[in-house]
C-alpha cells in the first residue's frame, strides 16, 4: 500500500511540474518572462504559433501569433537545456475557427457568419483575398466620401 501511495505522490509531482512549464498566451498579445538563469540560445518549435523577443539574457517577451500548441527550448552557454516550455496560444475570442487542409490552413472569425481573417501562419492566398476585400471596401468608402454633397 505504501508503494502505491509513493508512486501516486511521484506521479502527482511529475504532473504538477509538467503543468508548471505550460504557458498560456493570447493571440496578438505579449507576455514577459523572467528566466531563472541566463540563456544563450532559444529555439521555437513552431514560430507561426509563438515567437520570442530577447530583452537580455534573463528577460524575454513571448508573443502569441496564432492559436495552437508549440514548445520553446532554452539553452545555457554550454548548450545545456535550461527549460522546455510548452506554449499554448488561444484566440482572442471563442469565435475563431481554424480549418486545416493538408498543410494549408485558414482561420475564420465566426460571429453571425464565418469570415476568413488574416492570421499569421495561414495560407497566403487567404491574405490576398482578404486584402483585396479590404481595399475594395476602402475604395467604396473613399468614393462615397468624395461624392458626398456639401
């Protein structure tokens, strides 16, 4: 019975440590992180999901780019692993939908209807389509403002 309790205690400790290394970010927001030891090198698993800006060897800024999961390895000057952070990025609202087709990804903002939204890491053809729509709306607004009677 003691062996089972000891094994359970070790399991709980391991789970707690794993959860302590998870960092939640919100898309398009920055979160500062102070490192316990000076870092020499930082490697990001998927830079389309999260990115890092280094302020100095003990302070970094984590940036959530797109909803998803990635990790960040932090190494010291000897190449030894200081930390492996699990980074989870959530959207700014619960109304986001990410649609994957093979390696192609499109993000939609769904309120009354779902519309493609520009999100880092999505298929570039989505960017051109949304950009064209924005430019079209801008031209319509400009023409309407220019044709307005004074």
